[in-house]
C-alpha cells in the first residue's frame, strides 16, 4: 500500500521546556484505518491538533503528504483532511443541515444524501436544531455525519465514541471500518473495542512516542491491554 502521510522525529510542546511528543514518528498508508491508543495525557489530541494546523509549536525532521512537504496550515492540505475533535463548540448558531451545506461548500463538494447516516445515528429529530441546543452526543453526531459525508482522503477522529449511545456506537464502527474505500482514517480512542473491531493497524502512544504497533491478527484486546500495562479501571 502507498505511503500517504509520513512523520519523522516530531517534537511538540505547549511550554518549550515540556515536550508532549518527543521524536515522534509514524506513517499512514493509503486506504487504511489506524487506531491510536494511549493513557490520558499521552498526546493523542495534541497530534491531531498539529495535523489540523491548530497547534504550531513543533518541529520535525520530516512531515510529508503524498511524497511532498506537508504544511498543516496550507490550504492545499486542508482540502485533503477533516477532523472531528472530542469536544467542539464551533458553529453554535448553525443547524446540522446548515453546517453540512457550509462544510460541503468550503470543501467544494456537492451536498450528498446523508439520510442513511441520519437514520443510523437516530438523528432525524435533531437535524434542524441549532448545534448549541444539542446534547454533547448529538452535536458529535452532526460533526461525524459531516465528516463521513465529505469522503476526504484523510479523516481524523478524536475519541469519536465519547457521548454516543450504544446503537450509534455500533453504527459508527461500521462507518469507520468502511472508510478505507474512500481514504485513510486515523482515530484516537480509549475504548479497546473500537480499536480492535475497526483498525487495520494500532499504534500505542506512550512517553511521547509510538512504542508499539499491532497489525492484522495481532490486534487483540488482551495484547493491547498488556502493551499499555493497564487494567480496566485505568483511564486511557
């Protein structure tokens, strides 16, 4: 599989004397689903903020996308990716349908039929409600439906299961597993089930860097739990 995104020796900080990611390296292949797991504070969200262009306090030996230099804030790359963060309070006075239309226009795509996803997430009653008036879970659904509707080459999801009910979570797993038909999906999660049921590869993030990678039949809950050295009561 073609290498789509490559990171070598990335260092990221909020305060110069305390690096969150240190000599961090990973690569993403074209058309795969990759799960990123680590304990609280490991730097999962920080990585996505760098790739989305929201955090600029970093240096790296190499950042590449499709074989060329990657600059997260360049418009050419921004058109290639979409990110759903665990917490997002933007576009408060848009309804979902208004936001979807806005996002499609921004990415220069026609507004697709999302009725199947609206039904799968049990979202019909909320599609015309302002985002500010939605619960955390329903607001998450609005951004997730938009993300999967755009079908961009790169999709980043930060703790996508958080706030979702059981039925919506099961539907999300199907969407994640099927995304490689359109592009590459990288997501962070503290739910082992979400990682093991959907991922082609799993990266274990610890001490600011990827410590272990699991692929194919290696992706098992007990194996990943042992790699993280935590039990079911530990936060991840």
